[in-house]
C-alpha cells in the first residue's frame, strides 16, 4: 500500500532521530578513520616499500623502470560518498519484523549522517535493472533528509535487478574518486554475472567500493510448512512448492548457497570489502566490524 505524504514525513523524522544518534555517537569517528584515505588526489610516484597497498601500484612506471612503484596520494579535505541503493522487487521481502527495504533505509541514513558529520558530500543512485533515479552529491542536513525521504517513498518503474547497470552508471557519472556503498541483497541474475564482474573491475579501479548485503533468514532456509504458493518478487512468476519434502528444502538451500558464493567470489576477486546484515540481526555490529577491517 502506498504511503501518504504525512506517513512518509513521520517515518523520515523517526529514522532521522534513530540513525542520526547512532552516527553521532558511534560511526562518525569510525567512518572518518576507515575512509579518510579513500578520497585522494594524485601527488607523485615513488618506489614500492614493504607494507604499501598493492592496489596503489603504478604498473606503467613499474614496467618502464623494472622496479615496483606506487602512486602516492594526498588526502582531499572534501570527500564524496555515493549510496547505490537496490530498489528491485526483492527488497520488499522480509519474514521478521523488518523488510529488507527498512534495513537498507536505516543503514543508508546512518552512513549519510556519518558522512555529513565529516563534512562530506552525499549522493544516491537508485537502481533496479536500470537506473531509476540519481541524486547528485551535495552537503547539508536538508539534502540528507531528502535522500531519506526518497529511500522511504520512492516507487521504482522496474522490479528486476542488474548490479552491473549501477556500477556502469557510477563510473560514467562520478569523474572524481568517491566511496560508494552498494546496498543490496545481491540477488543478481546469473545472466548478469559476467557483466557485473566487468563493471566492478572498472568501477573498483576508480572508486572505493563497499558492499553491504542485506538478507533475510528465510532466503537460506525454507521452513517445513506443507504445500505453499511462492511468488518471485522480481519476475512475478508463481509456483506451488511442497516444503514438507526434504529434497525440495535441500535444493532450495543449495541454490541459495550457489548464488551467494558466485556473487561473493566476484566481490572478493575485485577486492570489494563486504558486510552481510540479516533482517533479524544487528546492523550496528556489522558496520562496526566492517569499519574495523579497513
């Protein structure tokens, strides 16, 4: 059911109070520590030293000199955060007291307020299997609240998913290096995986990409509740499933694991830091763990 304007404004205010408090108390300092070195401008090239980040190797200079060299950057005072938010049909799934959409909205708000505390710009890309909406990066509380309002009330045109589309758009629209959080369940069609890997390889070479995967416990384990009708949230296809069959439940779990492993391998291959948050879990703990890993 579509929310009216007053309902949306009430939810914006509620989310602002909750997530802004978390940002002020917990995340502002951790966010700055984890990402301050990611918004950089090129300064010089020098020889590689043990302990340097191999991602900064300048392969052209290394090839010419036959000695490893790295690019040295200086920190820019103003960073840019981009939120790439999955608005496909599967975000409306949830078997706990929260939908995946609700968790994504809260995490996005926490990250946005953390960036604002650091005086950074924040932009947002809403994507399904196409780019649904782009909010260019800006500073200020009113801008953050506008993004949260869109996160709550935005209605996409499509229900499908293509992560590669979001990454290609990011590469084209963001000429300056930025930190980009992909907020999605990462349920991507098998047909898009090659395109996803190619797009991620280009985007992660230019930007600092971080994946935040929001999942629901029932996606991994099918309960034994007899014969039920299941509907694909993105394609709309319906099918009757006998959940009392152990073979059916095992097949369901195996398919989920296979899909998860495939996407995780693509992210790992492209050196994308990732956190997984369940709708019945604590996203605060997972975000803190992610920040500490960096």
